[in-house]
């Protein structure tokens, strides 16, 4: 099915709505941060979580993210933030080029 997220293509999809957990990052203070992606830019993910910091900005550069999603093809994958450090709308075109 075209457009279905899978572990093999999740890096080509916009991540808004997906759940993420920071597995590793240059800034140790964000390791373990988790929540739903509320907004995505070329270099950052804004996640909504709970706890003491309900919204956090997560730099993509150098981060390792565990991403999970629901719906058709529900699943999870570990991705390198550097591999998605592009504007969300540019990732699908660059992946095919």
C-alpha cells in the first residue's frame, strides 16, 4: 500500500503524530525524553509529553530516535536524526532521486 509507514520507509514520512523517544543524543539532558511529535522543522522535533516539561525541542543532529506509529502498517523503528535532518516536505523527493 502506497503511503503506509513501515520501518523501511519511516524516515521518508512526516513524523507529526508519531511517538518518539530519544535513545541517544549529544545533550544528555534530552535522552529519555518521549512524547508525540507536535511539530517538525528541518533541524528540530517539538514533542508533547508529560511530566515536568510538557513540550520539548529535540535537535535532530546527533540524536538516535525510537519512533512508533499507529494506523495501517503500525510499527516502530530506530532512526538516526541526521538521516531526517531535512525539511519534512523534502524527504520524499530526495529519497527517490
